[in-house]
């Protein structure tokens, strides 16, 4: 039976801003996160504990975490790719540590400077630290549908990596369409294969980009197949600094509108999200990709 509730994880403050040429100040990032945390979104990927020389947009993660509001019912996640990053995340007070392994060998080496096996070994080195700190440990298998350097990724490769992450202590696995190459039939196939590989107790979700305009169709397929969570980004912000031509994540407010009208519950106040998207858009020279912020909700906006 498919659950009527889907958890949304907002990734704009991390994945959304990391590819933008303009570096947001700590105060701007804090205000973005505070605006988002007041909308009813249950989880926010707020920061990344990576080397600021590689991703300067994510510098000062500890300062951001120290300044944000922590409303009840909202969990804050941080990305960490090594033991040092995990230690920083724990000290900064995140509720969840997220890790990434790319399903493509070439992409993993470009993204993380390591082989897939080295990244899996690295995961084992942070797992005990995170679990012993009483924090949630989750992971994402990136480029799960396709790689800009190697082409199509086989579902068995994704399932193999997911299984190793679960064996290492991960309680939740997201599958990322990093370059936006997937289509709905691939979503349902991948979900089925990975579910069989990791078992029914592990939470599964998708992180979808809209590069080829299939992100929302993929999200609808995932929701109908009984997914636990979906990542999305306010206004459709995002990309990947290491993936050529990668564009933004699916817009959170657009996703929530679609899910609401499909009969799913997210607990998010979409009007408040639209206001936040419009505010965020003022920091850019061009409009954000989100559509609901332009068109409005339906049938809510019908005046008769």
C-alpha cells in the first residue's frame, strides 16, 4: 500500500547554492534557511562540510549552523565526505549527516577525488562517529541514472553501492539523477531493484534534477511507487559544479503543488514557499526555474 505522506527534504541551501557563481554571505544563507524552516518543511540540507577551496560557496558551515533558528519538528542535515567533515558536522550540531558515493567511477573521481571503493572505505570511517554521536546517517548514490562521462549506469551498480552503504550503517539511501537523464520507467525499475537489495527497513528516496525536463514526471512515478522522501530545491535552484550542463533540482514548491493535487501530504505551506522563492529570486539576475511562483496555485487562485 502506498503511503499518502511523502517527506520533502529541502536541499536549496546546499545543493542549490553550491553551483552559483555569486557566493552568498553567512547572513543571507541563514535568512534563507530560517525562511525555509518556517514553511513546515520537515528536513533541510543546510550546509556542507567540504573543503572551501573546492566549493567556496559552502564555507563557514559551522557559523551558519550556529546562527540558524532550530524550530521544533525541523531536522537539519549536513553533507560530509570524509572523517574530518563528519567530525565538523557533529560538532556543529546537525541532526543528520549525509554522505555521497557516485555510481560512475570517472564522475566519483572528479567529484570527490577518490575511487568508488575509496569512497566506500571513507564511509566506513565516518559511520561509527556519526552513529555514536546519536545522529542519523544517510547517503546518496549520485549519477544513479547516467553519467556525463561514462553514459548509462546499470541498476545493479546502484544496488551494489546502496547495499554496501547499508551494510556500513546507513539507514536511508537516496538515488540522485545528478544530470537529469532519467525517465519514469527507470525510476520504478531502480526503486524495485534497490529495494530488493537493501530490504524493507531502509528508507529510500530520490534526488531529482530537471535538466531534461523529466524531473517532475520522475517524482510523480516515485511517489506513486511508494517512495519515502524526495529532495527538492526552493525555486529550482541547483546544479553540480562537477557535471557539465547540469541544471537545477526540481523546485520544492512545484513538487509540493503536484503532490498535493495528487492526494499526497507534505505538511508544507506552499504559499510560504512561494514567498521564499520570490525573495531568493531577488539575488539573481535571471528568473528562477520554478513555475508555481510565476503562475500561482490552482484551483486556489481561481477568482470566479
